[in-house]
């Protein structure tokens, strides 16, 4: 499992490769297709095969 923190949001990769994000989302940082802030983790869509690494910044999150 890996965890990264941006300015006001966080993101985690579980051991199965799924990515979960929570926090501030006004600019779509969470990758769930909305701009709704989330106090509990939401599954990030569109990462076929999962992710091996993540990084979070001011208004963005990247997964590899």
C-alpha cells in the first residue's frame, strides 16, 4: 500500500492496485469524475490494471 498527500486531499494505492482518494475536490483532484469533496475514500475510475505508484500535488493526483 502507498499513500500520498496533496494540498488538501489524499490518495492511496491498495495492494490489489486499486486507487482510493479523499479530501478537497474542487478541481477534480480525486479522479472520481466529480468536483464533490469527500470525507471518506472513493474508488478512482479509469485505471485499468490498477496503479503501482501515486503522487499528489496542489491541485492534481498522478498514478502510474
